[in-house]
């Protein structure tokens, strides 16, 4: 199986401490088995509020897996950034087309090279 993703994102600085982000992804799945071949898409958007001390709050929303296994999500996360380190954590709720829902905890970190 081969996965070929194509993604694009954009950020708009609405104000010095408010950033708006959006992204779109297209995923092509290639396989020798015809039933595993598919094309799916997703979009997401989030608004991010920053404090002067390097902390942030993000509200997320999006939809992914369309039309193969569509689901939506909403979430809230918190971030902390210093000159050399960026840490984030949060919670999201996922909703599938068949009516099921699930919780997701999100954690991320990175070393920043200024």
C-alpha cells in the first residue's frame, strides 16, 4: 500500500495576539487490492489566542476522511512557547458518520531553532 498525501495550509494574523489557521489535505491510497484504493479529503480550521507571556489557547474544528470514512472533530488545546521549546496539549471530541463518538488527548512538543 502506498499513501500519497497533498496538503496546504494558511495562517492569517488577524491581530497581534490572534491568529487564524486553516488546512486542507487530499490523500490518495494506492494498493494492489482494488478495495483498498481510495481518495479522501479533509479540512480543518482553528483560532489561536496568544498571551504576551508565550502561552496560547486554540479552538479547533474540522472534518476528515471524506468520503471513505468521514468524521468531524472539535477540540481545545493549550500551548506554551519559549525561545527554544514549544509544548502543546489538549482534548478533542471526534464524531463519526455512523453516530459514534470518541475522545482524543493531544500532546505535542518541539525544539525550536531561532
